[in-house]
C-alpha cells in the first residue's frame, strides 16, 4: 500500500466526518475528489469529470424532465389528489392506516421522486386522518417518512439511482427495472410489517402537532387528476420493446422510448387537460427541471469528481476488489456501505451514485446481471439509510409537520428498515 493510498483513506475519513457535521455534501464530494487527485498528481481529472458529467444527456435529461413533471403535478394539485384517492378506502379503519399510509407514500414517491415533495403532498392528508383515528404524532410522522422515503422512487425510470446504474452498466432500462422490482418490494413490505407491529407500543413522549390541519378527504375526488401522476410510468411500461405494441416507435427506439420523451409528453397531456393553468404549468416544469439540477444532478456531478479522485489515488480498484467476487459478502457490503453513508449524509442519491460510478463499470464487463444486482443493492441500501437518518430532508420536514424531533422518528423507522434489508439481500443472493 503506497503513501498516497494511506493519505487517501485519511481524506475519505475526514470527508465522512465533515458530512456528519453538516457540511454541504456537494462541497465535500468535490473537495475530496480534488484533494485525492492532487495527492496522485492528477488534479485536472476532477475538472474533466465535472465537464463530462454536467453535459451527459443520459443523466441530465431523464432526471430533470422527471422532476419537471413532478412540479407540474404539484401546480395542478394532482399529487394531493392521488394521495386523497389512495387514502380514501382506508381512512376509517385504524389498524390499516399504518401499512396503508406507508403504501400511499410509496406509490406517491413512484411518481414524485423527491421524498420531501412526496411527504408534502401526502402529509396534509394522511396526518390529520391518522391523528383523528388516535395515532400518536410520532408514529404518524414515522409512517409518512417510511412510506415516502423507503424506495418507491426506485420504480421510476427517471430516478437518479436507476439512471446511474443504466449509464454505468450500459444495460437496458427494462432489465434494471425488472431486477429491482422484487428485492425492493420485499424489503419494503417486510419493513412495513415490522414497523406496524412496533406501532402497537405507543410512544410515551408528549408531542403536540404545531399546525391545525384541515383535510379535505371527503371532497369528491377528481379521478383523472388523481391518475395523472402515474401516466409516465404506465407509458414506459406499456411501450417496452418486449410487448411490440407500437412498431413504429420500436423501429425508431429499439431499446425503448427515452424517459425524457415520455415525461415531456405526459406534461403536454397535463397542460391539455388543465388548459387554464398552462402558464403556471410551463413555469413549474422548468422550475422543476432547475430543482432537479440543483438538488440531484449537482450530487451526481460532484460524486463523479470524487470517483475521478479515487481512481487517480487507486482507491476505486481496492473497492472493486472488495465486491468483485459477487458472493454474499460482496453483496452485503454493496448494501451496507451506501446505507451507512446514507445515514451519515441524509442523502440516498449521493452514496448510491458514487458507489455505482466506482464499481459498476468494471464489474459489468465481467458479469452484467450480477453488476446490476450489486448496483441495486447499493441503491436500496442508500435509500434505507436515508430513511433512518436524522439529517435527511424528508425526516426534518416531517418532524416539523407533526411536532416531534427527527431522532424520535428514525428510532421507529431504523429497526424496521434494518430488518427489511435482510430479505431484500436474500432475494438477490438466492436468484443469482
């Protein structure tokens, strides 16, 4: 082990400490990458990585267009209408509200890949319903966080984790979505069951929600508006090449219709349906794209800078060696490392993207399917880690909404998610 490698480990350890202390993750990623590359005598590779990633259409297009569509849903009220539509059948059955509330958040997060935005859409409807049914505010907040942050976004083709896995492995999008479906669903379902059982013990802390909620759950639901959020996901599934439903599109796009095309088309449908709001929707679409660039693409860019520095310092080869056996230990580390980083940073995207960029290009050249599974375990691990992080934006937002502390929420979600990751890992190991 060279002196550069030893110093590089100290740099990474310092980076973890800085993130844990609340320093901006993007600053730490870029700064650490530049320092690592400088130690190796190759500082310019970081700037090359920055330039290469900032204009990568395979990353920027899908993510920004998906976020733009999510903002259109918010302006039209479709996100909250979807929440009302999903909550209506379970609102009067108390014991169903915990697993049902988690499911509502999960489905909403499929359409709106921002966890905080999902909680902002679901919370004003779910929280008053659960409080009225007698649930403790801490359990209400934990239900909202678990549902909106534990992985529904991984079923959206425009999600950063999925986009990065596709970009680094060059695998078809359909194959990645197929591989993530079962382990994520099993892990989430087990976590929800465990959490529901834990909810039988009412917290002793006295918590008073700071806001007076006025849920409009009884108002007539606009079904068309409620179904609009799932339009792009449905289109992407229907237009998969395997189904050959639209031969003309298949001839032009043999690997499937690009995600940005579907997101822009879905936005056009929303504008046609709600023509009186077209100006606001147009502004919202581009504001959403900007939000996606600021809060998601920036993480991917700076993570690429870190990986460039790690490559220059020889750390990527060490990390690849640790998981290159594709065995159970490698798969466990693939989920555990991003999970730990997710807890520390409060971000699921940064650890998942950094991990995928570091290890998947080399692994996919040896075994593409196994490499996809490694990347997906990293994404699931980082997602679960964020959900049990007291510094995650969605946790802080929800704790403010229900009047408790972030730590009170993650004390309830953490054990359930740790248990839920075990069957998700088992699914990936057994199907290999």
